[in-house]
C-alpha cells in the first residue's frame, strides 16, 4: 500500500464539513410516516430519492467486488469530475493535469473553480511519453491528474496505467467512460494498492443510459466520504435510480448493446477505409473513431448541411473529426454522404 495522507491534499474548509444525509436515510424505520421533508403526500414520484443511494451501491458493490462505502454515485460522471475538483482544488491556487488532447470537461470544471489547467501533449500516436510526464509532474505541484483511458477524443487506451498511478503524488483519476468497449481490465483492482486513486465509470456509454445521467466513482472510503460531503443531497433522481436498479441485474442489456456497437463499429471502419480522401482512421478502443481527412473543413460542412452532426476537433488535431458509431441506418447515411463527396 502506497503511503498517503489524503487530508494533506484536501481543501481545508471541506475537512471541517460532514456529508449531508437526510434523517430518514440515516436510520432504519419500519413504516415511517413521512412528515419531515415538506414533500407532497400525493403523486407517484412525490418523495425525495435516497440521498445515500444505498440500493444501487449495494448492487454495484456485488458487481465490482468492492465495499459500498468505496462507491459514490453522481449525476453523470461529469458531476463527479466537478465534485472531485471541488474537494481537492483550492480556487486560484491549485492546478490540475490532463492529457492533450483529452476530454474537455476536466479543463472546464477546473476553470469554473479557478484552477490552472496544465496539459501534457500526447505524441503523434496519441500516447503519453513517460519521461515528459515525469518532467511535468516535477515542475509544479499538481493536485489532480485526469487520465482518460480509452481517451476521448483519440480513442486509444493508455498502456501501463499503474506507472502513472505509482508516480503521481496527488489524486489520480482514471476515467473509464469507454472501458467496456475496450475489453481491457478496469483499474478498480489498483484501489487496494493506491489510496490516491479514483476510478470513474458511467452508465452513459456501453449501458446506453446517457439520458438517466448516472456516473460512478470508486475510491478509498476517505475519498468517497469527501465526495459525498460536497455533493448535493439528492443529486441522482428517483426515476434514474429506479431505472438503474431494474437494468443493472440484466447484464444482457449491456452485452447486447456492446455486441451491437462492436458489429456496427467494424462495419463502419470497413466502409471508412474505402474512402480515398480519408488519410487515417485512428485505432479505437471506444465507440467512436477519430478520422483524419484531406479536406476536413469541406467534409464537416457537408455533413452539417445534411444534418449529420459530428465533432470537429480544434488546435492540436485540426484535420480530424470524431464520429461516433451509430446504428446501421445512421452509419449508412453517414457513409453515403462521404461517398458522394468522392465523385
Ligand atoms: N468522461 C469521458 C471521457 C466522456 O467522454 C464523457 C462523456 N462524453 C464523460 C466522462 C461524461 O459522461 P457522463 O456525464 O454522461 O457520465
């Protein structure tokens, strides 16, 4: 176990606070008369959701083989990114580290919290260079490192993740939003060894429940308590919790989604490779492709004209568009427009 004093990294004011847990969620009652929360006694969804998300944590704990008090549930992993920054980063003082290019929301929430964002450039194959990483972390005090694997928008996974966890002395967040598509093992198993690690997962991608907004953080009990301290009491709504409880027992939903996505991904890749003005389809461990075009602006505008929305990337990868795998009908629409542009 790596030696670590979490309290030294936490914002001082947060250390003095306790998580808000509503009285009814704190205690075991058999058949309580609920006159404590100014809710309406009428209607179907008239009650506040469980502020501790007990049932879903129990399920996740069995599924991931980890204690329920090592799990925090958020309104999407987006919320968890925000909460983690709030717990550890002193506004105007602390900095975070992220890969470049990587998921924009790390920088966004850091900026909202008035923290500096240090970017570690990836090489031409979108890999991290270990020496550069070591050099960067020596240069300044960095509170959090957001490591995204598979990385958005590049699509590749980071190799030898433990190297980064071992060498980073702040909080390291491994964002596994796309891990199910990669077939790789989760870093949750590293939690036993590294008390400064947080692993993020989400129900938005492979589970197909982006509309429900549920993300999960796995970490030490101490870190989870701190995340729960800064979260809004009822951050995940009852509709989403009910849906999740219903679906989580049915791994078939995940498997079917995954299988369908992987079939479509391979079909789409095959079609994309036939298009002459595509320079490169980058290898992807996720449900999207980063594609380099000879005529990126024209392609992007043409797709937009046809109301096919894609994600055009800026400065570091100006010739690339990120396109996610759709269903067959959507993929055919995409490929048809791309092929039309060849003639
Ligand atoms: N992490 C990464 C790498 C993502 O790409 C996304 C969504 N685009 C998220 C986190 C946020 O996911 P959600 O808030 O839907 O859980």
